[in-house]
């Protein structure tokens, strides 16, 4: 199905199933521990051997020698895979560094060997006997030091152009009566998902099957094939349940490749999980940024000049953190510039983490906006509303398909009690606590990706959906079931959803908050094709058939849907593809985030008191699942604001706090009260579903809302995340 | 592969016999730290002797104190009525640590002997004098925000992570030990060593010597005590700074004080200088500040943990102020 004109009324608009707050259809499997995750697929693979990864102990250099004798002789060892015996390996399109290093080492904890043994304990013990002699070479590990050598990254891809300019930014900024020029930093973040990367690989002749935990089955199938040098049709990936991804599982990682190589060497299936301490340096991360923001405005509060420059680093061949991109769209202003610069850093490779670009970009921009509002003596909600734009400020002929940022901010301010905020920072006390409120805007674009599905109808009227789409804990199973049920006129329990298998039609996958809209649109397309087949099978005219209540109705005839499959299952396969509506219109989602924070006047400890997000993101397919996405993202935003930082040891080039004890994310006690409101919105420009996505929007702006609340509490502006107590301790208002 | 043998002791004598003073043997309490360290291959014992079945009682002593078996679970100790009433700082210290699940497993003996959470101690590609004697320390010039400012040496700056021990040292707790040469009792403040040149030797325990109990003396004014833990998140995090304090104030004058510090030192830290400075003085913020200054006078900051000095001072002042 080609979607190239705005959606009109369609079967989804009935909203009998879609749009209803619905429990997860796979929820009972998860709450009873019967949803099998990749490492537990004993049902599918009998008696696998265990692989244990040896991670490089240096960040850059080469392996001079590797002594495997002791490890080979250790009890239970079946095989040891290294670059020296693995054969020629390619590199996946989505990988920057090789997944099996050696003799060159590209980053710390890069896999350099896999020890395969009969038990996990044997593999681990033998891995400890692998003796590696390295020759270190100097590397660049410090973004601040490498900043001056940064270059414009190559154009294209999701990141867009490295430089944009409209009007005369420099001139307008210089002449602006009120201006701000400030630099902000965000640290490296880790996805730190609960389920580590894990795979079981099994060869049947030249056919490879990998049970894995992966967000993007179709990308990864190609990358497994490219890395191993085998045809893609010889690779099958199966990933029905995923214990968190956040972008860390968009790509094939060492677990899958090393399991495949280990299984080949061992001659039997091999299971590999990345050991938790390897999760932080072996995998990808959200790169650190340095951001300079300049804003000029008239005394009336209207922005006349806005400029945002961002620096990040990555291994050679890697990409930038596109932290400036939202600044091209969020506020009006006739004179504007953005610039993205990329330095070479020899740290593990950077890549996408939930809301890549916007998450760190808004952490900086939305503090800057708060600072400008204060300079103007203007309420920060009012300042944002004043500078709203309904068109792409770089290309004013492009309108937003929907843009309710102002409505988000207004409703949020009303519900949050924003009128009680005292503008002068450091003026509200509650016992030993300093209290503050903060606001930030959120924007995250709606990305269109083609997505296909197969639907089967049996004679009992049960519809089975098959697509390689993944559910990374987001509720995908449920919204796909809702979509098929709505389109076919069935109750939810008449739909079976099968996901995450590369033998199914290729979907959009889970990433960039594009999964919900695109994958359901693909399922809708397949169901519409199935409806035609049903009508044909029943000898009805597809144009005047109604599908409702498990019946197919035409004129005064009403036939059970399953009857169409009486003489055999009906199967339809179709997908959604997009025209150029995303070029004609700017498609984005918006949020207003509100936070109340308390700061201990003596110790500087920061505690969140309450949070509110008001989101405008198209049709909300399942308000319950969507709310869960947003509160999870808000929680992640608190982590980014207050505690999350992968600390770089700039001498040796590795992330030091590489486990869940050292890399702190919020716990329940940090998040006392969260509220989410979705505005009524349908976006007929986005897809037949008229939906967009919320999974990343929920994070966009949260960090800055926290930062602004802390500033309002203390009067101390911290521009370097995370805002830990040591950064404002010495400057807190004195106790009286 | 090291074959791991597991034995369960029925009494202290059998525990010591099974252990035999061998360097490859470890006593196993709740396992909440030892098992983690085994998974990371920092500890690789060939034998663990499970002592969780020993001495799980809490009983009154003749002197009006409490004798707490080393096998008592952290949760049971924190919830004990006498502890809550007479030593609230101990109850609060325990409850501020770890999680409910971990406290249900962890024992008093194991808590005392838990090892540091220094990142470099955990990473076998890094140099660590505690893990690998005389190999060097990568923390001293590395990422050391969580490290110690008191009791450090050029060989080691790792903190002792316990909350419970901070309260116990403030209470003058005595550790009862059973060793090859018999039983002895020493102050808890003397159990942990300063790292000096040998951070790998963390206590004065003899090989195979077993902690059997902790004794807390009678200290009526400890009914007025508390534990304040400052950390980066609200729960399930080690202290940046913690203060255990009991204060005896009469007519506005501090008659006696007990202060312990956590998160800032290489061992559970008894703040005697602060106590000396404040006893006999008026219970005022200025005097509390002077006491805190006295304790931290010789603190030595690293590149990333200097804030702990001011934070410790403020937390002492605030905590004493709350008790005054």
C-alpha cells in the first residue's frame, strides 16, 4: 500500500479496539516468566555449549601475542575463537568497529576471543587463562581535548547536513538587545538495559539460526551475513522477546557473531551473553557532547538570532551525536545557524540511544531557553509560546502536519500549577528543602519507514499476524493485535501476533519511535488486502463489505469471517510504503515537560517531587502502553539530568563505572509522582493509522526541565550534566 | 577451573576446622558480596564454609548492651525492638544500605568483611594494589569521585562501603572472634586496618579466625541518635558521605558525643577529633562546624573527590544539629 495522500476515513477510525487502554496481550507470559528470552531458548536448542567473551584490556594498540595453551587445556574447553582462526570476517553496515578484534584493538573490551566450553563456569575459568600481551598506542579519549580537531561529518543519513544557515545570524546576534552565549556539556550515557545482549547460534549445514535479542531484525540479518560472509538467505534471526533495548540492540553485536563463530568451531550450538561488566565498553553508547548555544532576542522577547553548535566524537568511520538538529525546528527566528562537528575518539563506538540527537540537544537548548527567559524577565512558558512557529523555520513553505506545542505548554502549566512558581530562584523553602519548578519543551520527529506484514485467516475466524517487527517492552504485540482486530472487525482475542522472526515480512523494526506508527500501518495494509481476499472468497463486492463483530456484512447478508477460510487458510501479505508527504510537511511530535524538584539546603542532594508530561503525538493507539512508554522515558530523563554518566578514564580510554553498581540509573525512590496527558490529535499526514510515536518524545526535554527546576530551587546554574550535588554544593544559598 | 567446594558449618569449631586457615578458603555469610566477587573472578576460593547457621541470636548482656550473633541477618538486626529503641543510628544505617532483598540475605559478619566498590578493584585490566599486591593503583590519578579522603595511603584510596559498620564504630562495638589460639574480643575500630603499604590486608583477623558476634555496650544517650546518608540517588547506592551520630546534650551543653563517618575513609571511621572538639561545648552550629573542621583537617583530596570534605563537614553539622 502506497501512502502518498493524506488519510481519509478508514476502518481504524471506528476506534472500537484501537485507541483503547489495553493490557498487554503477552503480559501474562512475562509476569509468569514463561516468555522465553534469547539466552533461555532451551526449548529450541538442546544442549548448547557456552561461550565466554574475552574483552580487550587496552583501548588502542595491538595484540602482540595471545597464549591460549592453558585455556585450551582447561577442563571442558571445546574451542577458542580468535581473529587468527576465525577466517576472514567482514563488517556490518551498521557497525563502526569490528565485532572481533585482533591483532589491532579498536576499543576497550572489544571482543578478542571466545572460549567455548561445556558449562558456563568452565568457559569463564578458561577465559581467565587466556594470556594476552598488548602493545598500547596513544589514543584520543578526551572530547574536550579533541574538540579543536573536530571536522564536519559527512552529510546524509538520519543526521542531515552538518551546517545550516538562514539569514544573518552573526549580525543579528551581535545587535540583539538581549543575548545569551553559553556552553553546555552532556556525558556519555549507556543504554544499561536489564537484559544484556545474548544469543544462541545454531548451524544446520550452511544455514545459521540465531536466537537473539535485537530491535531491527532486517538490518541485523543483513549485517550478520555481511560479517560472516554468507548469503543473507542463509541467516535466520529469531527475537520474539527483548528485555530492553533503548537503541543498544538496533545492531548486531558481538554476542551474535561470536556465538555463530563459536558454534561453527565447536560443531554444536553455542550460547553467549555479554558479561555485565562488558556491556558498557563492548557495546554502543550515547556519545558525550559539548554544545554552544547563542540566542539573541528583542526586548519584546522575540528571538531574532538562534545558533547551536555541537561537538561529539567517535571512532574513525563513525557518526556524530546530532544534538543541534531540533534547534532547526523548535523556535521561530529569522536568523539562524547550526553546526555539527565530529572528532576522532578512540573510545568504544557511539551510536543511537533513545532519542538520539534530541535527548542531549534539548538538555542544552532548553536550559538556554530558560536562561534567555530569565534575562528577558519573562515567564519561560510564555517565552516559548511567544516564539512558537507553525512552519519549518528554515523552509517556511513547509508546514508542520500537526504542531500543538503551545497547547501542551498551556495545558501543562494549568495542570501543574505553574502559576505558583516563584520566578526568583532560591526563594521557596520547605523545611530543609529548597523547592523549584522547571519547564521544557520536547520535540521529536516522526520518521516514516516502510513496513510489511503477513496475515492469515483460518476457518475459526482467527487472524494471525506475522511480521519481523519487534516488541522491546513497548507494547508492540498489543497495538498490532488492536490494529488487526479493528481492521478485520474482530475482538482482540481473535488475533494472534507473531513477531521478531526474519522469516516473516520485513518491518520498520523498533527504533526512533517509528515502530508503532509504521508497523501498525503495515499490518493495516496487509489486513486491507486480506479483506479483499475475504470478499472475493465469499463472492462479495469488496467495495460495500463491512467487517464488524466477527462478521462480514454486505447488504442484508451477514457471514462469519471464518467462513471465508472454510476451504483453506487465506493469506495476505502487504506493507506500507510512503510517498513524499514527509517532504511536503514537517512531521513531529511535541511535549511540555514540567518538574518540581527539591534540593537539600545543607547537602545539595536533589530529589524530584513530581513530574508532568503533556504530549501531542498523533493518535494514541493504546493509551496504557503509551503512558508506560512516557513515564519510562521521563524516568530516563531524570537519570540523565541527575546521575547517569559513563565516566571516561582519559588516560587509558575506557568507561570506568562499567557495571550497574557504578552506572546509576533512577530507582523507584527517585521517582515519586508522574503524570502523563495526551492531547487529542490525529495526524492524517503520517499514515493510515494517523498515529506517530511517543517512546522518545517522553524523554525529549525532561533533563532540562529537571535542570531548570533545580536552578529555580537554588539559583545555581549548572551547565554540565549530570547535575550532581558536588556541582552546586559550594554555591547554595546559605542557611538562615 | 577451580573446583569450588561448599561446606556448611554447624558450630564455630567445625567452621574453623573446615576452613583450616587456608588462603583459598572463605567463610560464606549471605554471599551478597562474596558471590559477586566470585562471579567477577576477584575472589576465587576453592572452599566456602557456610556460617549462616551459626549464632543468629540477639541477646542482652549483663552490662545492658546487646550481643549480636555474626549470623544475624541485617534485616533482623535493623528491625530488632531493642536496636530500634536504644540504638536508632544502627537501625537506620542498616536500612539505608542495599535493598530489602539483599538485607534479608546479608549477615552481620559478612557486612563487616565486605570489600570495597572501587571501580579499579573490579576491573582486572586495571592496576590495583588491593587485588594484586604491589601492582600499583589506577584510582589515585583516575576517576576517583567516590574514593576516600581519610585514612588513605599512596597505595590505596578505596573506601570501606558499609553503612552498618559506621554506626557500630560510633557505638564502640566490640567484635568477638574465635581463632585457632582461642577466643578474643577487640574493638571494631581495630578490626579494619588502614591500607598503608598493604591494602590487600584489610583486617587484623588471623587466618581462619571467625567473627562470632558483635557486642554493643550500653549507651543510654544513643537513644538520641541517627544516621544520615548522602548519595547520588535516593536508594540503593553507596554513600558519598554518611554520618552516624549520637549526642548527649544537657542544658544546651554537649556532655558526650559519638560520631562515625562513612563514604569518606578507607575503613569505618570513628570521628574522635570531632567528638573531642564538641564535648563540653555549647550545642551550637558554630561548635558543630568547628568539630567537623577538626575531623577533616587532615583530609587529603584527590582530583575528583575534594567535594567530600565540605560535604562531610556540612553533613556532620546538619546531623548534630538535628540531634541537638
